[in-house]
C-alpha cells in the first residue's frame, strides 16, 4: 500500500512539474512575443477608391519581416476599415499587426446618353426615366435635365444632363434632344436562320448545341427538336410580374422540363429577376429552390436580370446590382445547385463589375470579341428549327 502511495505521489509530482514547465514555457513565449521588435512604416496616404484591387502590402512602405497572408482587402464598402494581418519578423517571431484605411467614393455618376437623343413627336415617357443615370456606389444619385424642350413640337433642343452622388462627385453631359415626326415606313422583321445552318457552323468535338425556350415557343415537339440536333436546353422557369410584383411560373415551364427530359435532352433553367435589394434576391433564390425541388435539373440555374430600359426606377448602384447577383447565386449554390449569370456583352463589360460566376454570354454576331470568360454563348434569337412552329428560338453553344 505504501509503495502505491509513493508511485501516485511521484506521478502527481511529475504532472505538476510538467504543468509548471509548460506554463513557464508559455510565459516565456508570451514575453518573447510581447518584446518582439515591430518596425512597420505605412504609406503617407491610407485612402483608397471604392472597389480597388489592393493587398495588405500595398499600404506598407517598410516592414521588418515577411507577411504571412498578403490577401486582397475587401474595398466594396465606403468608410473606415481595419486591416488585420500577421508577419514573421526578423527574429522569427510571429507578430499580429493592424492598420486603418479609408475607402472613398471618388467616381462621378454615369449618364448613358450620346451627343444626340432622338424621340418621336408625342413621346410619352419621361426622359429622366429612360436615359440611364447611375452611380458606382450611391443608389440614389441626384439626376436632373436642365433646359427647355417640348416633345409635342418637332425641333432640336440643347439640354444638359446633370448628375451628383451623395459623396460630392458630379457629372455633366450636354446633348441635343431631337424631336422628329413619326415615320410611316414600317420596319421589316429580321430574317430567320435555319437551325441546321447554325448547327453545321458551330458544332465540333468541343461544343454542344442547344436552345433556350419559354412560353413564346408554344407547344414544342420535343422529338423533332432532338432529331434536329439539340443537345441541351435552358427553360424559363418564371420570375416576377415586375418590380415588387407577384411571382409567376412560365405557363410552359412544367411541360417543357418534362418534355425535354423524356427525350433525353439535359435541361437547365433561367429565372427572370426584378430584385433590387439583397433581401429580395434572397427571397427569389428561396422561391426558385422551392419550385424546382421536384425536378431533376442537369445544367445550371441562371440569373437573368435585364431591366436595363427602366434601370433608373430600380435605384441600384453598380455595387447593389452586383450584390444582388452574388446573393441570388450564392444562396442557390449553398443549396446544392450549379449556378450561372446570363447577360449581354455590353452589360457584362459595363455593369457586372465584380462578376466571377460561370457566365452565359449573349452576343448576336457571327464571332464574338468578348474578352471575359464564359461557358455558354447565345449566338442569335432567330434560329428556325423543326418542332417549334410560329416563332424563332435562341441558338446556344456550350464550350466543353
């Protein structure tokens, strides 16, 4: 019994000694870090424009060590921001450090009007509604048109469009409003292009050929469409009936998704969005998820936001627009779906400033010169194919 007590005592003493040693070692390390030499010299100016691509090291003139993670700083919110990082100093000690920067908006609003803007006599829309005036960060820039004009009288009117954001940045654009008589000449519709002709031009061992459809294609003969060469299809699911309106399912959604699946054509869906806040974008994503849970979707779920002709009414800066798309697509991705953004070349280049998503490019030309990355290309809306009567259809190419 005495030996057992001695052994227990020895174990306890050894444990206490080990604990004491570790505590002492931790104390030494704390003192070592506390007394570490830190020599960091920051730039004279710590201001940076909104949405700049900058790293931690971009604000540091000199540092006595090596930064462990020289990450990109998030500059998508105007205001003061604390930047935290760690570095290994010249004594091989890991040191934590931080500094403060100021993110500023110094970009003036954009006014989308050329030197001449033409309307017909009796034009009923408000110019401030149809001429896009928007900012990179401010959702509500102050937009005004100075000068007298009368859309009920033919003539030329010299006007000035003024725009100012809440950070004091201003844009001024002089333009001529041309009010002309209505033309009696009717415009002819564009000529359709045989699907077979497009198929032969763009089909190769690195591409798949597809179409995208909605109620406008009517009752599709899915077997004829497949026999014509269609290898995938994107189907309009639905959207909202307008800004802050009710959700709707495309009248042909269920028929189309079942019909394509029955003949072995893989499908994706697209959702026409009117969201102008991240909250609405999240609600949209949840609605989409709820309404497709009983279907087997092979291809991405696509965000289709293209309310460009009434953009001013949505009160969306480029920052808000991009946050809306990120919210919608990220939410669906977290729910287990593949996702993609659809847009035309002009808007991909000028509006979707932070797009890193899989992309479906719309560019109606024989050979696109779009420089960004994309997986799908909507080549034309004028394809004429067996199985779809009374209307043309969008022709799409997937690059494998």
